[in-house]
């Protein structure tokens, strides 16, 4: 089997709702309803988009995070969607769908590499599509047959990733520290306060994602 993660721009309002924000949406489809996990400061705007599009049956909130059960399934409101292309080429979608930075991230399985290439070509005729990752699956384990690092790690925004990696490369996490947040901010071209905010949010996401495995 082969696995790829496609980044699709132009496929739906949920993706648009995350554009220019640090908000991420994860969607699990259950035929008649969807389950959404929404995180980030733009969660309220996303919630309004969901309410206008498919309706909201229930919601739970904790800080900047929301769990939403929709009144209807999103696919019933779309004339075209990525799932249709996958079905046409014998590919499988591995949930959840992720919406972040104005795009949809679809994790796709295929029996052969040719099917992945065919579904990519079909989507590229209608959307802006890039391949985020691609690999051949050679082995499985009973408890987590398709677990990858990408499945465990959280989605960092582009700026959060840039600031965190810059901090790491400049020795911010060495003992003792070899740089300061002011130097990191200068390296990426933002204010010190902005750099510290991005760094804190990246650290929080990474900590929350990894602590369950410790």
C-alpha cells in the first residue's frame, strides 16, 4: 500500500475559515453528522461558519478548543469534494480531515502508486494541490497499523514552525541557553513579543501532543 498527504486549496468554506489564522479543524465524518475538533484563536469564527453551513447540534468548549457535533454531514452540502476523487480512483481517506492555513489536508491510502498519481492529477485539474508527504507502507502493528509521526505531532502554523525551528537551531533549548528571544525575533523578522507568543503556542501544542505518550 501507499500513503500520501495532499494539501488542497479551494475545497470548501472550512478551509477558508482557517486562512490567516492559527486555527485548525479536524473532521471525522459519520455519514449523517460530523465530529469536529477546532483549536486556535479563530475558533469562534469557525463555529459561525459551521453553524451557517451544516448547523450545530452540540458543542463543548475549553479555552481556545471546541468539540462540535454538527446537525448534518458536510458532504451533503457540497457538489464536489476530495472524497469523490478518491472514490473514482479506488483510494481511501484516512480520517480526520484537517483544515489549516486556508487548505485541506487529506491523508490518502492506495493499493498502488499509480492510483495516487491518478487521483493527484484529477484533483489538480480543479484545485491547487501539493503533496506534503508520500511513502510506501511495508509493515503494520495490531494496535496502530498506520501510525506515523505526522499522526502524533500537532499542526503548527507556518510562523510557529519557523520560530520554533529557528529557536532550536540557534541554541535556545541548550543548557545553558545560547540565544535569546530578542535574537530569535530579529532572525525571523518579527518583534520580540510576537516571537515569544509564537514560541509559547508551538511549545504548548507540542507538549499537549506528546504528554499522552510519556
